[in-house]
C-alpha cells in the first residue's frame, strides 16, 4: 500500500518550544538554576518553588550531598544491569527496608512511579490470581497503558482511558468525602468503609486482587481520609483476602512528615510503590516494596519484568544520599514547619469566600476553589479550563515569585514545598498566594 506523502507541512508548533509542557500555567518561566526552595529563571529572577516541581524535589534544589553522591557513582561505575549485584543498589535495598513500614520485606526497583505501580499491579494479579483492582475516583497512578486505566481522575483518565488495558477490571471507589453525607469524620470513615465492603461483595472478593490507593491523594488535591478509614480498609483486605497497595509516589520520603504516608496512618500495606522523593528527583528511580509472603512468592515463582534502567546505580546513589539528608536534617524540619503551613493555609478559608476547603497533611496541601453562589467549581474542567480562576491564581502568584501546582481536575491549588522550607519562606509564599487570590477574583 502506498504511503501518502505530506509535502506541505502545516504551520505548527513542531518547530517551536512545545507549549503543552506548561499546560497548567501559560506564564511559566524558563528555569535555569535552583538553590534550596528557590528556583531562578534565565533573567535571574527568583521563585519560591512551592510545588517542589511535581511534588518531588523533596530535598530542595542543588543539594550538594546528593550531587556529590551522583558524581562519585558516575566516576566509579555508572551502570550495572539489573540482573547483577551492585554495592550501591544493595545498600539502598537495606536502607529502604530500615525505614519502611514493618510489613515490607523486599524491594523491586523500577524507573518511574507509573512503572512501579504497573509492576505492583502485575505482581498483585499474579500472586492473588484475580483480575480486578479497586482504586479511588480522583486518584492518579500513572500514564502507562495499565496505570492510566487505574487512574480515577476525570480529566486525565477521560482521554488516557481510551488506551486503557485494565478497563473492565478497574473499579473506582467514590471520593471521600464528596459521595457521602456524613456529619462527622468518624461517620464518614464508617460510611466510606461500608461502601467499600459493598463494592467488594458486589464485585466478588475472589475476583479482586488488590486495592490500590494513595494515602493522601496527591495530584488530585491533597485529600486525606478521615481517621480510622485506613484501619477499616486494612481489616476489609484481611477479611476478604485482598492485597492493599499503597501508592507512595508523592507521599513517600517525608512529604507527610513520616518516611511514608502509610506510617502517618498507621497502616501496613502489602505492596508499596515509591518514586519521586526517593532521589529528590535528581535522577529517576522508583520501586515496589512487598511483604514477606509476596517476596517468597517472587523468590519461588519468579517475576521476570526487569527493565534496563530499573535500579540504576546512579539513581541508587542519589537515593542513599537523599535518605541521609532526610534523616539528618529534613524529616525533622518538615515536621516542625508543617503546623505553620497548615495554619497559614487554613486561614485562607476564613479570609476568602472562594476558598471552599483546605486539606492535606505535612507538606502536601490542597486549596479548593468554589463559586460561593453556586457551591460548584467555577468552570467544569471537563468542558473547558480556559478561564479557570485557579489558573489565574497560579499566574498571579508566579508573577510575584511563587510557584504552586494545579490539582486535578483543575479546581485545586496544590502547595507542596521542599522539606527544607523555613517558616519565613512559608510566610512569603502564602502572602504571595493571598495577593494572587485577591487579584484573580
Ligand atoms: N502515583 C502518583 C500518586 C503520582 O502522583 C504519580 C505522578 O505524579 C505517579 C504515580 C506516576 O509517577 P511517574 O510520573 O513517575 O510515572
């Protein structure tokens, strides 16, 4: 069959800087430098990075200990394939297990959060010999063929789902608290857990391999579950023989004040995925941790999904150094400044009637905007986000020197500074945010 030649290339963005990389904010600067919480554009302008880029530069920018560890590893041996032993990689496995929830017993490395979740789900489906995975509506688990279909997020999944591998086997749980009519957090936890049990029974427990959940829903808006909810989820998993997979891609490595979000909930997952913060995102590294029973299963049955760059020694060196930095300095700092961030952000609810709720934990917060007259988001982001005021807030804040994130589906602003942030920087950034809200509304 002849392939049609297209001679007249249309005037397109192909030869320009691709704008879609900055879709959340048209006015994003070109960043060339960074130091701690600050990043600098090509004109030398400083911005407080209260997004940690993508909730991932947990140790702050240009941390010398991590840079040196990367350089040392590169100078020693830059790459060792995943089928062989490497001292740095071995050391990181041991180190991760020291700080992970007690249930964790082994680690399988990966490259990105999506691939770690993909591996966790494949492993769970093999181990449990069951096809279905329950996830939450308004969650984000990745952009690969399988994880996209597990992402219960209206704006992302609506288009990625057309490529989805798991369709039919992914079941979305309603969000907490929007789907329930509870009068207290306790009642909410009970209603949500009862609903989960209903879904499990309705789907058939034997058909469900796992529940995959973020512990604090990250990119959809810093949602925390009501106290006691995860305890009930764990009980239901035990009762119905379903695996609990904690997606710690954002919540890992100090973001919620503990090494992992599961520890802040006191929950023991069966599988746990991590990425982003493990290296403070200086180089890519991700992985899946698993409990002893699953580790034994892998040892006996094998699980042969090695990837060329999984557990890359340079990533592992960065991971070890980042963990040292978290342990020596930043976990404690994150815990000590988090209450100040919380009180500055929750005050926004009082001050602005467009701020309908503020929620989060540690250094991961969502500020939700709602039209006070209708009680609805200002625009339906599934239809258009062209004049979404959250974008205007982000732009105004950016112009005044602070970068925040946009939570999915476009009605939340995300606040997530590096763990080295000071109370003074928090004050500066929240002052900028307050001015930006005044400008935008
Ligand atoms: N899981 C969560 C909770 C995430 O927030 C993300 C990315 O933001 C992912 C998984 C996917 O990670 P990656 O972008 O590294 O593939």
